[in-house]
């Protein structure tokens, strides 16, 4: 497989390898791709959580923040 990188990206990877952070160009590229995949998975999970919150809100499954804090304060004052 052949990869065409910008000059800046190539220099960055070369510097990472030269500094001993990665053993080879291939190791560096594999690490960066893995980090991208993990980031994508986190973004997808976050988007799913946001959608769940929006769905709950649309369905009326939410509570008023002022009411919640008043209940919390009341519980705290009883302790």
C-alpha cells in the first residue's frame, strides 16, 4: 500500500520516529490510525448519548433543575 502524506505530516512522523517515540514509519501511522478510530468511537458514543437525551426530553422524561436542586438542598439540610 502506498500513502501520500503532506510534507508537514511526513516531517511530523519522521520526527516522531527520530525521537524514538515510534520504532518505524509504519508503527507511527498505525498508532495514528488507531487513535483516530478510538476518537471516532468516542464521538459516536457521545452522539448516541446526546440523542438519548434529546429523545428523553421530547418524550417528557426530564426534571426541572430548580426542583432538583431544592430537593437536594432539603436532603442536605436533614443530614
